[in-house]
């Protein structure tokens, strides 16, 4: 029978807190950048200008259909050799995760936009609004309401995906946990505590999403 | 076809794929004139109306509203998005299913055109919107959201929203067809008042009695062509074409005959 000793974990509290800080900051960065990417790709996919729509589709499919870990490693190891562009592990991580997230956000945003009744666009056109004005003032505000729960879900997944950057030695929560585990010879305790920290950070968010979905169901 | 007319449509053609929906349509409406478009479902009435404000871009012919004119077909350049938008800003359109903006209050719906398209400051757009809401009898609903309104109220807001652009002409596509029967009257009353004020209007409607009373002229369409056109009372009371007679007989049977003969 394994003898648990969680007391030891407490001595690594600052290290783990540091890691949590990096994980949260990293998540915020990749969610924001991913949403920008996703919105741009969604609008490009809906564009009447074919080459642009095609380019956006290619981006979405490439990043949706390759494993994130492969993308991370590729950006960090392969790209510098191919292009000569060197980047830090942190930059490579942010780039890969933002592009990966953006490809999923793009489909959610596109789906939200096309779900808005065509009559709304026609009403804007009949008033003499320009396409960009119709998108900004009529379609997007309505689509956003429907997109928020799935976007939140995807962002929760992104939060968990950040743990993959530990393979590039970015000092996130998982990486610091590994350091502590090696240092203390107590991997079971440390990995258990890390799992609990992730859970405590994410569970409230999933509840929030569920509440949002329920409210949407009653107002729509 | 005098150059005095407000709306002029000449040799208009429109196809959807292989289906020729409008075949050489000619139409002109005098300033202050009211034209009712009637005909069976699928005859091309909505498409014709949507060609008048270029919501549907025609394949051939010419469309003029006021001083703005566009030609279509081989050898012509398709209008760009800015030209289209400017053209549409001058024509008001009312849809069968209202198409109000559900995320905006009634007041914001009516102010949207003036603010976004005409670039009016809020201080001017708001009194304009409030006066139009008063005109359609909904001054007290300014702060409500569309989902709290009855169908008749929604359609009256939609009319106010279109009028807020101060358009030269108003187009109505079956404005009362989606309404419960008891709500039709309030919308027709607003349309009747507009016609009296001298608004130039093209109305697609199945309200034959209303068309006879309010329209100056009636156009009967079938399969993308104008079958018969003339003064409203003549076309409805004494149609010359057998097809018009056959179409109108449905309405007489349903007890919607003009009040004079009921
Ligand atoms: N956007 C479209 N694409 C393809 N066919 C259309 C489109 N709009 C209308 N049609 C077709 O054109 C014909 C005329 O339609 P419409 O103008 O709506 O007739 P009406 O308003 O008289 O009922 C119908 O056969 C309809 O199916
Ligand atoms: Mg129709």
C-alpha cells in the first residue's frame, strides 16, 4: 500500500503557483489571439472573393487535422531550420496554440454567422447599409449570443492544451510540477495535486458555460 | 412612360438558373402613385419588387427610381456595393416577415438607418424616430424589444424603420400575409394613410379589397409576365383577361369581394 505524503507538496507551493500563473497568462494570450485569428478566418471563409475563402479553408483544415503536439514541435524545431526564423519556446507555443485554437474558433464563428436568418441581412441591405455595417451592427451581435457557449467550451479545452507546452520547457503548471516531482521523488502526490489544480480552475468555468447555455435556450 | 414617373422599369429580365422568373417586364409609377401587384404564388411578384430596390440584381433591362438609374445585361457594368447601398437607401422596403432587428429596441430599430446610413447625429435621429413611431401609433413602445410586440405592431415598426430613411418610394411585399386576421387592419390603415399623404408605393398583396380601394392601378402577373394592367377598379371588377378572372374568382368565393359588391 502506497504511503501518501502530501505535506511535502506544500514546500513547492510557490513553484506551482508560478506555474499556474504562466498557464493562466498563456491561456489568456492564446484565447485572445485565437479569437482574432478565428474571426478573421471565419470572415475570410464567408468572403465572396474565392482565393481568400480557399486560403482560410486550407488554414482551418490543416490545423484541425494535425495533432497539436506535432504542431508545437514543428514550430519549435522544424520551422527554424526551414525558414531561418528562430523563436523562443514561449513564442512557438503561443503561435501554435493560437493558430490551432483559431481553426476551431473559426468554424464556431462561421456557424454562428450563417445561423442568422437571411432576412436580417436583407433588412440591412434594404436600408442601404454596406456589407461591413450589416455584419458589425446586425449579424455579429446576434451571432455572438449563440457563439459564446461553444467558444467558452473551446477555450476550456485550450486551457488544458497549454499543458503540452511543457514539452518545450515552457515553465507552466505541468512543467513546474514535473520539476518538483523529480526534486522530491514524490511524483504521485505532485501529479495528483496538479490534476486537482487544473480541475479547480476549470470546473467553475464549465458550470458557467452550462448556465449560459440554459439561459440561451430560454430566450431563443 | 414619361420622364416624370417616379419608378420606371423597362424590359426587365431575371433568371434563377434555368428558371426565367421575370420576362420583359415594363412598369412605371407616377409620383404619388400606388400600384398593386397581384397574382398567384410563384408568379414573380416578390422578385419584381426586389429588383426595384436591387435586392435582386436583374439580368437585363433598366431600373430607375427618382434620379437614380441602372442598366443591366451584356455590355453594362454591375453596380458596386456602395452604389447599390446608396440606391437602396432611397427605397423603403417592408417584408412579409418584418425582419426587425431582435437585439435592438423598437426605437433603435427605427434609428438604425438614419444613424448608420444617413450619418445623422443621435440628437436628430431620435426625434425623427419618435415622430415616426407616433405616426404608426407606437410612441409608447419605443423602449420595448421586438419579441414583446404583436405581429401587427412589428409590421408597423418595420414601416417606421423604412420611412426613417425618408425614401422616395415604398415597396411592400405581402406586408399583411403573416398576420393574424384581426391584426391586418391596423397595418393596412398605416399603408392607407401613407398613400393619402402622397407616398409612391408598390404593393404586393392578396388583400384584393384593399388593392381596389387604395391602389390607382393594378398589375396582374402570372409566370413572370404582366398579363393585365389597368385602373384598379377596372381590373378587379371587370378583368379583361380570362386568367385574371380565374385568379380573382378565388377571392370572391372566399368572401373578400370589394365592399361595393359584397
Ligand atoms: N433566390 C431564388 N433562387 C432561386 N429561385 C428563386 C429565388 N427567388 C425566387 N425564386 C423562384 O422564382 C419564382 C418566382 O418567385 P417569387 O418572385 O417569390 O414569386 P411570388 O412572390 O409571386 O410568389 C418561383 O418559382 C421561385 O421559386
Ligand atoms: Mg412573394
